[in-house]
C-alpha cells in the first residue's frame, strides 16, 4: 500500500487514488513477481484502471526466475458480486496458450496491454449475498467464481481453497481498505509493504489502509514489527512483518 504522510490512501471523494512515484509503481510490480496471485477488492477494481497482471516482460522473466508461473492469477473480492463489467480488468481476459514454433505463445490480443495479462485467469470470490442472476453475470466475466461464505467472505476457507485448487502459496493483496481490514482481522497478513508519500490529503472521510469495523481494543489490534526502512527520493519504503 502507498499512503500520504497523514495516512490516507485516497482523497475523500476517492477521485484520486494513485499518487505514488514511478519508483513506487516499480516496487509494486516487483512484489507481484513474487506472488502466485494478486488480489484486490471490488471498489478498487471498479474505480481504477488496473489489470492486476504481472506487467512488462522483465517482470514476467523475474517470475520465472522465482520459480513461478509467468502469469499470476488475478483475484477479485466482492461480497455482493457488485462488479462493473466495463472495468479495465475485464477488458483483458484469459486466453489459453497456443503452441508456436518450439515455444508456447499467447493467442493474439487486441489491446496494447493484453500481452501483460492475456494468460492471467480471473477468479472472483463472493458470498451467498450475490443473487443467482448476479452469479451468472460474474461467471461471464471471470474464469471462475467461488462462493466463500454466507454474508461475509470466509478468507481462511478461501485461501485454503486457492492453495488446494489453484496452487496459491503466496498472495499479494493490493487493497482496498476494507479488504485489507478483513485480512488483518482474520490474522492472515504476514507482511505489509508500505510506501509513505510526501502528500497531505486530509479529510475525515478519506480512507486509510485499513477501514471496516476495526479493532475495538488495543489488545486485539494486529501487531507488526519493522523489518526494513529505506528512503528513495522523497518517499519512504517500509516493510513490516507479523509480530
């Protein structure tokens, strides 16, 4: 996550949610190259032009060096299944590899960025709150839809399913704030990469990295320990681990 010096990840009206430097974006893609899957919440996907793919070829090569598949899984979380079918991520759908001369090649794609995501399947995690008609729409958008709870996502069960059925051992979550908070509450966050950027947004309604219900008592709060801190230009790159 990237946040301002006053702890905000977007402006109060959520019109501005990307404010990190090119170096921060590079860091994000480097992290993606270490994970089997990249996950984001419905609001983040609906409001931002993101595809959650591995990025340019050098990052795909890094994935292969790390012993991972060249293309990561893309996971979207939506308790109600409320996803915009015209969101950027759905414009870059999974295309099975086809054999080229002596190597596997992706099927031809229609967009400039498709080569970065053409072989990254989309999985949607949702709950029983998503109506039957909505589930049908979601299945037309994604490669797989998994119901993981009655009214809220059961993240422990979801991650067990992802490991057993999709081989996901390391997952990178890129927000938003309510999804982050749910993972912290479930005790599933092992590491937090946090970039502090030289901006002040202010605003009581501006989101922080973890929203939702929060922790009522200090004793119940998620506890972290600082692993590393480094300054690059005007930004600070921090890594925290579960205490």
